[in-house]
C-alpha cells in the first residue's frame, strides 16, 4: 500500500492507493507521474482547520468534518486530465499539472459549473 500526503490550504490529506493490482513485489516505480497516474486514490486521513475550527477524518474510525469522505476518489491521467468523485458519489472532470518549479506541487482544477482550484504540495 503506497501513500501520498498532500498539503493544501489549512489541511493535510493523506491519500492512499486503492487499486494497485499490477504492482508485483519488487517492481520499481520510475517517477512521480507514474505514481500519480498508476491508480485511483482515496482519502485515508484528513485534518483541516477552517475558520479557526479543527476537524478530523480518519477512514473507518473518526469523522468530525461533516463530510462523507468514504466516497471521495481522485484519478490522474498522463494527459493532464482526470476525475474526482465527490462525497456524494458524483464524478467530476478535472485537469491537473505539476508546478513549473517543482514536481512536489500540483495544481488541480475540478470542473463544476464554476471551476474550483486547488494547489497541493506533496510530501
């Protein structure tokens, strides 16, 4: 099980690989693009602070966020497109790209009636 930790405005999200069927033991992952685009990702843990109020989601154990993260998924394709399944199970188209200065930062746009923009720093 691989993990990807993403930092974004006021929160830390740890997401994990939820469908790694093709990863045989001892198989080397070549680069961050391969990691990002090799599978679908889901939220394992989220700690956030919004308007000076802390909340915490830990998959299967705790949720003080009032958001149902169990449904949430992210998929990234090599062409800069992808999908985001929201907390209600509805899928949305996305676009993403690495920051020009560092591949530990991605810019993600969720295409809704009005686009929502995120900048995630990965640790």
